[in-house]
C-alpha cells in the first residue's frame, strides 16, 4: 500500500527520470532532496535530512545525502538542458553574468553564474566554481559562455549583460567574434580612444550632462583595442557623490542603459539562493566539485518554484501590489510559499498536484 509520502513524490520521480535518464534510485534521492529543500528552506544537511519523506530515520537520510555528494557525478550540462526545457518563454534570452561568494571557515566559496533574466529575477542556467577569491578571469568567462553557445547556440542570445568587473580586450573580442550583442558597464576612469580626438577618460564624454539624463555617444570608440559604442549618465550615489553609469554596447543603441538595467535580476536571484529562499550559505560543503553538484539540485528546485509562482500569479491568484506599486512578494517567493504549504499541509492534495503539473505540462 502506498503511503501519502510516496504518492506525493512518485509523479516527480517519473517526470525527472524521463527528463534526466538517471536510474530510479538516483532520481528518488534527487526528488527527495528538492522536496526537503522546499520544505525546510535551508541547505544545512542536518535539517534537510529531517525534511526527507518516508519512514527512514534521519541518520539514514543523512548518509544518503553524504553518499550522493561523495560518489555521484552530476552532468551540469544535462541539468542546464533540463532548466532550458522548462523556461517559461522561448528564446532569444537576455543573459546575465556575475559571481557570488562567501567564506566558510578558511574556505572561500566563489561561484561564477550565467543566468537568464525574466520578470525581475534571473533564472540560473550554467555555473562554474572559481578556485580563488575575487573576480573571474577571461578564460573562465570565455569557457562558460562557450558552453552556452555549444549547448543552445548564439541565436538564443538577445543580449549579454554584465557589470564593471567583466571588461577587457580578450573578453570583448570573444563576444564580438561570436556576434553576441552585449551591454556591459565600464568604469568611468577607463581610458579610451576617440577617432580624431585622441585619448580621454570615459566619464568626460558625459561630464556636461545634467544629473539623471542619459546620452548615447554617436561615434564608435576604442577600449583596450576593441571598438564599442557608449551610453552614459551622471547620477548621485548613496553617499551623495557624483558617479557615472557608462555602458559599452556591441551596436549603437540609445536604449543601452535601459537594457543594462536587467542585469540587476541576477542579484535578486542570488538573494533567493541565499537569505531570500534557500539559505545556500548554511551548507558546510567546501569542496568545489561537491558544491557544483549542490548548485545543480538547487537550480532545479529554483526553476520549479519559479514556474509555480508564475502560474499562480497569472491564473487567478495575483500577487498583492503594495501602495508603493511593487509586488508584496517576488514570483520566486510566491511559488516557494505555495509549494512549502502544499508539502507540509496533509490536507492540501489539490495544491500538491497543481504544483507537480507545472513540471509535467511544460
């Protein structure tokens, strides 16, 4: 006789076994982990082990978790294809690149993440572990972008968005060579060459602008040996000091700043990974290979939660709009609250089934 717990997870097992092609034991663990994560909302393994469904003791669940991360190889390209197949809209997409890091003991955890901007929060698609503190180098970025190109093709990219950390001659050359439209912020004090005018610092092109007024510089300029177009504006930062927001783009585009603003969605995604949802920093893992596996599971849980939030918001249960005009919850948080309640409430069979159907119908 099937228990309520097995009824709850069997459909997910069938869905993911079909999509991943793993053996059933691995898929059952995969599903158990995702369900537990949505319930306990932390990556502390002790708490996750208590969130597994079924009659097994917590100690047994803990050993299952440890064995998975010690022994089982996860093909992150396969996970990327799974996430890609679940995306709520068809390509082309706006890609965002950034890294997030924290410290556990003496270990530095540093993740370079490529994501897809969507309705206020980016969706993770590919990642690599950085074996150091600080920013990525050109080789690490090139390899990550090349993986996306190999898996999904250049035609799937509407725009590539990144912050001031992601600049440089070889990096720009990679994007230009692959005809990837980019919108990358640059530092205001960077030197550039303007044909017929010589060298100047980037901010001088926009220094005479009134505050908060955007301007597109009509001539192509050379930065680190690569030719780009610039759009910029002068603003006041949080300390009340003048700062310049200058975006380099592949093509002349007066709306470059507006498109670049979508980059912020990867920051909201990182918040959902951490304090805003899954509390990633609670994990005690420090080995990069094991953390990469952990990210794979978290990313699949993330897309499921996000899809449920979108579905409920668009189908009769819109998120409340506050007086300041913003949603009371992000689509991710909205979906997470619904799934957690459905999993924890023994009477919410209908809600559980609707959550599962989101995955089976995409």
